[in-house]
């Protein structure tokens, strides 16, 4: 048994997103805008994805609360999984983008280009993609129709790249997930195919990684 479709949904905005502050695995809650984004996106997804078999989320509160905006409408339970957390960005976590660029100029520039650097001494994109894609596949194996995954920007982009079989450097060619936007993967034989990327309801917006 395996899901025929996976919806990978980034959480709503946080105060750190609004400030361009790199959250990583810090547990930063949704702000007022983020809660409104989650409610709007959840209503859209609930009307469109009527065959959801399971809802899973990173255990960080911004992802859990985004998922709960959907389950409040659908009646599902949210399964929390730490393997779906955002990238461990080490010393970069909690810093503004310009602070990271100033203190780690070479590493930050390489990361911006999509290279497989170790972010702040934490994870690489390869490690992140393997962790999150493995978790998505594990949960997808438990449902028949659609799996809804609420997670984080860098985590979801790395997972998309790995799940569709692209090299890790392809991450540099993909825009970052906007807050409360999603990607859709569909099963074609034994492979995943990217059907939609950065789709969203009208009120969602851009946010920094995390």
C-alpha cells in the first residue's frame, strides 16, 4: 500500500519569517498572519483534497498548528514526526539573513547557490533531503490515497529534490516554498512526479527559510 499523491505543505508565517530570521529547528510559533494563512489554505485544501488518508507534521509548533487548521475541518488526527523538522542549521539558527552572510560569507553564498554545504555546522542538503524524504515515504506507505504533510521550507524543498530523483544541487533551481504554499507529488509506477510546486491560496506569502 502506498499513497498515490502527497501534498507537501509549508507552515504559515512566523515573526522570524517576517524578519528574515533563519529559524532552523527553533520552535517559533505562527504569528497572527500565519494563523490566517493557515486557515485560508486549509479551507482550500479541504475542498480540493477530499481523499486525504492521513495528516502528518513536523513536531515543531508552527507546522503542527498549520496542520491543525486542516484537521479542524477534516476530522483527522495530526501525527507528529520529528523526522519532518526543518534543517538543523547549527549556529545560523536565530540569526538574520544579513548576519549569516556577514559572518559566514563563503558558506552562505554557496548555500544560496544551491551547493551542498553544512549549514552553520548542522546538516547538509543531502542529509536533510534523506531524512525528510525517508519520513514522507514511510508515512505514504500507510495510506492509499492522499498524504498531507505539514513541514518547513528548506525541508520540503530538499525532500522534493530527493523524491523525484534530482541531484541535490537542483535545489538551487527551485524557488523557496512560500508560507502556506505546497507541492504535489503523484505516483507514476515506482516513481514520484512533481505535479505542482509553490501552489497556494491567495493570502499566503513569502517567508524566510524555516
